[in-house]
């Protein structure tokens, strides 16, 4: 078939800058990945094992941490293997899979943040209707939405990319990204379907962003009127806003660089921009929620004193 890529292996050339300090980078990366696993798994297990935490907000936080594990597992094990290897190659199928994981992780993060914003909106702006609206059935539907939406969209994206004819195999990054693979297509290859799907995906997640903005405008307006609501906002919404701002800033830096970035930037800076959302959010999210949410903090403190 003419439209099937003849490229079977990609070269991840972004790692070449690390040749002089690979041992150090390997050590710190392994430790950092272990910290990510420890923090996220700890929050997940605390929520699962404590019946008092089986509430929508904590179940959504559990989903948030699971997504953090999902995304980082798509990057760190392969990156650690690349640091140990003399050649940084990835198979064509493996590259498409990694691109799918990276994109679906990022968009699932935004979908979960949108659902969490809806949950906080109901709790603060419509407290009398909260338990009537946020039932177990509705919560299950929202969690399915937050996972299935990005999975469906990026399954289509990756499927369309797999049909392209490629004329290059060098990826100037530490991991595979769908847009970078599309840029390797031959000049005579039609990428119209890929562009349409990409614009549709952007539209969907812009709508997510507008929805989050709308809910927080209503929450802030409600909290101004009541001291109790202000306290509830500070306890549960500040961690959320920190997660949201951190994630959006990291993603915008990466997207802006991919679309409009200069090739003259140092490779180390380009690498940091590319993996920023995999460095900060997976550690910051369980940390700020663990310390800020009273029930989880009390549970952690109780476990520490119990062990002592």
C-alpha cells in the first residue's frame, strides 16, 4: 500500500545532549520517578481504604492521581532505558503508542479538572442540590467522560497518523509526539484529515477551559457573599487552582514551542519545556492535595503516628 509508512524505527535525538552526565541524570530520574510513584500510590490507597473518603471530591482526586501514574509510566521507563542504552531508538508502533499516552494523559488531566470544577461548583453554589445531583451514577458517568473523551479523540488522531507516508525518522525530543510525527510526512502526503481532527480536539478542550472559567466565576461571586463559602473555597479550590494553573502553563509552553518555537534554543531548554508537564504536575498534585485537604492530611498524620 502506498500510504503506509516505510519508517519502522524512530531516533529520539533529544537525549544526545545528556551524554556527559548520563549517570547523574539516570540516578536523579530514577529517584524522581520513585517519588512520583510513592506520592500518587499513597493518595490512591488512602482514598480506597478509608470509607470516609468515598466522596465525589476524593474519588475524583483518586482518578487524578491514577492519570498521573498513567502519563508518567508512558515516559519515565522508556527514558530510563534510553539513558542506559547507547542508541535511543523506538519502534514505529511504540512511538505511536507513546504519542497516544502523552496526549491522552494531558487531555485526561484537563477533563478531570473540568469535572472537579463542576463538583466544586455544585458544592459551593448549589449545596442543597449537591447530593441529589452528584449521585454515584452521575459521578461514574463523569469519570467515564473524563477518560473516554481523550481516549476516543486520540485513538482517531493516532489512527490517522498511522496511515501517513513518512520521509523522516529523526524526532528531536525525548519522547514521541503525534504532531512531530505528522511533520515527518512526505511533501506529497495529504494531512488534511489530521489537521481537521487536531482542530476539533483543540475546540473540545477550549470548551473545557471556558467551562472551568465559567464555574469559577460563579464560585468566586458566591464566596464573596458568605464567610463559610470563602472558607470552603480556600480549603478545596485553592489546591485545584494551583493544579490547573501549573498544568496549563506547562502545556502552553510546550504547545507554543512545538508550533512556533525557535530551533536555536539550547537542546537542554527544549527538553525541559517538553517534559515540564511530566515533571511538576505528577508530584505537585498529590502533595498539595495531601497537605491542603483536611481529611487526607489527618489520615496521613494518623498513619505516621500509628507507625511510631
